[in-house]
């Protein structure tokens, strides 16, 4: 499974961004999918994940602001990020496969999200 993330960028606090991860290979409909983020000096942390049946799981600090969704026909998983805060600044990575609460079998490259105050 190969994963290609896109959609990062620079946004002001309070703004929105939408990340997208396109998967190739594997049977996408069966894959758990997730978004992680990482900042220098900190551990990688799970932001949101979605199961093959579209159950969702979120990091507490993004609940109500971020929404993860999947489109099995397009083989994509999106992360809609609203009300962004400077603390959301990080490299965001897409992952797939394994336990749906923490997908981590396959990894894509990161996409930078920078939120200015």
C-alpha cells in the first residue's frame, strides 16, 4: 500500500485546511486509516482514525474541530481541520492498516501544516 498526502499549507489561526491521503494498492475498503502529526522534539501523536466501517476516533484536543472521512470509491481519506490553532502546527502524516484505533502498518510522507497567530 502506498499513501500520498496532500493539502498542507500556511493558514491563520481560526482558519481551515483540508488534508487528503490517496492510497494505491491493497483493498482500500478493508483498511483502517489515520492521520498523525509530529513536531520536532515530540513524539508522533495520533490525531484521528477511521475504521473500515467508518467508526471514528479523535485526539481530545481536536474533537469538534477536525473531521476525518473516507471515500472508498476514490480510495481517499480526508482530514477537515477547522478553527485551527497555532498548537496544530506540525507535519501531518497519513497511515493505514492494523488496529483501527492506531493504524500504523503503512505510512505516507508528511505534509506541513503551519498555523500563524
